[in-house]
C-alpha cells in the first residue's frame, strides 16, 4: 500500500473531532456482517419504519455519505471541499423510481446541477444514471433487440429526449457531464447513446464522458474500439475508469441464466486491467477521470503523470472518490496540487437508501476498505489527542 496518502492531519482537516468519532463508530459498526445484514433489511424497509429510526439513519449513514436532500443543502459542503482544493460532482441519487414524473424530476435535478456548475467553478462535472431517467425494462428490451409496443416506443422517445436535453444543456453551458455505467444487460444501450453524443458534441473538447468498468473482461477491447472510433470520426473521447460496482449481481445472473460471466475471475485480473487502462488512456491522450479508492492505482497514475510530464492540475486527468470515503486520498491529492473531486450524492433520504445500502455493504469487510478507513481515523484521533 502506498505511503503517499498517509498524512491524516491533511486527510481529515475538514472534520471536527465529533465528526471523526462518528465516522469511526459508523465504520466499526459496518464491519460487523450481522449488523450490516440487519441494517440492510431495515434500510430496505425504511419507508415503513418509525420516524425515530429514520432520524437515526439520517444522522449516521446519510450524514456520512450524502451532502443533503437538495442541491442547496449541499452548498455548505461544496464550499468546504472547495476551501481545501477539492471539486464536487453533485450526484442526484433517487433510485428505484418508476413514474414519468420521477424521471422528469431526476432530469431537472441534473439540469439544476449544470446551471449551478456554470457559475460555480467548484463543480467539475455533472453526472447521471440513465436508469434514473427511464424504466430499466425498456433498456433491457432494447438491448435484447425486442420489439417495443406503442406505449413503450413513447416512453423510449421521452427517455431519449431527457438524455439529449441533459447533453445539450451541459455543452451549451460548457459543463462536463459523465454518464455512470450500470449492469451489462443494459450497458450496450447506454454506451451507444454516449458514443453518439460524444460524436455530436465532443468536437473541440471532451464535454461528455462515458464510464468503463474494468472488471469486465471485454473492456480493454472496448477501450481500443472507442479510441479507433474517435480517431475515425474525429471526436475527443472522455472516459471515467472504474472497477465496477455490480460484480455479485453480474455473476449471479450469469450463473442463473447459464452464460459466462462478463467479470474477470479474480480481483488481481481486474486490478491488472484497471491499471493497464490508465496507461492506455494516458498514452493516447484520452481525457480521464479515475473513480477509485485504490491507493496503488492512484499511485500508479501519479507515476504516469510524472513520466509524461503532465501538469498536476491538468484537466487531462482527474481523480474522484465518493463523499464519506477515502478522504486520505482526496485531501492528500488536493494538497499535492492534483485535480480531485468528491462524488457528492444528494436527494431525499428515503430515495437514497439503496445507495446507502450499497455503501454499507461495500464497507462490511474489515480487511478491506472499512479496515483502512478505521486505521486512518484511529490514527488521526490519537494524533489530535496527543496534541491537545
Ligand atoms: C467517483 C466514483 C465513481 C464511480 N462510478 C461508478 C459507475 O459509474 N459505475 C460503477 O459500476 N461503479 C462506479 N463506481 C464504483 C466502483 O466501480 C467500485 O465499485 C468501487 O470504487 C471500488 O473499487 P475501487 O477501485 O475503489 O477499489 P478496490 O477496493 O481495489 O476494488 C474493489 C473492486 O474490485 C472488483 N473486484 C473485487 N473482487 C473481485 C473479484 N473476485 N474478481 C473480479 N473483480 C473483483 C470489483 O469491481 C470491486 O468493486 C464509482 C466509484 C467512484 C469512487
């Protein structure tokens, strides 16, 4: 593990002692698999839960991982991050919504973010998930090449309009926008959409970024194809590299339906592909956002930056971590002059629960991310105690 990011004084300088203690206990609790299981069940059914429990979730998990219910509520956090040289990527996280009204609402939230980013240089990207803007079943059917009914055709047109309204608004406002990657059974449709938008809009700058999940073993070829297409059609590609968030779901579905899983068999292979992709993108001047909490991958990217004599603050490459996680990476990168941002989820508490549930699950292994967070929080609490 790299020692480049061990300065906990820098890592946690935006946090009060009370906030550190709260984070420490939260990560400890998430480290108990049984508690996470119960918590997950409770979170999943939280809509029916008494007000008291909702309040507990709001003042713990929600406060740790979300910026607020609205963009306005996030402004204090955005200003605080900016104060320490960290950009924000506000991310409206209402998930599992199914009505056309909710899809419109999600689109308006992204448009609001774009408007805000036009004036506020502290926002480096707008971001959205296609499934927040339209029914997932429609995307599945489209990817399968199934025929759409008349009403589905209408829904498709509405979804297409929402996606393009976001793209054109972002480009007009000169704000970069990223599209999150989702499950492989809808991702081809998303890729095609983003690819054609890049062709249309990324003529002078990479305004639109697609996401590549390097846990998929077809991704290295996909990246090569993206570059070839960009060269042939003269557009500038923008890529967010991530490892991928849906591994268990992907493997489960592949096993159930009897096809080969698209995910590498081992973590080592995913790591190798992710690190190779950093090199590939940098060697080919692909504008890059590295969405990762992996210290070795970040350290490798810093080596590439130095080797290629790229300015630390260059827009060619930026780093991003999720709000509430890996502050040691974010704040140390910012202090060293690199371009780095926090994904800052916002939205009504009840609608953010699936997002919170994923974070709690991701942090349940004390030998993984949660262990590292705990080690650093403990170190900083001890440092502050000894300097009191
Ligand atoms: C800013 C940001 C934006 C993100 N956006 C997206 C997005 O749009 N779409 C998306 O899907 N995810 C997204 N993620 C989540 C991301 O894909 C990872 O799930 C998460 O960041 C953990 O990976 P890591 O690189 O941080 O670190 P690590 O802890 O080093 O890696 C964990 C990851 O490795 C992979 N992995 C673990 N075990 C195995 C195994 N046995 N075999 C193969 N692979 C394995 C999985 O992808 C797992 O999530 C985003 C993350 C960040 C920080």
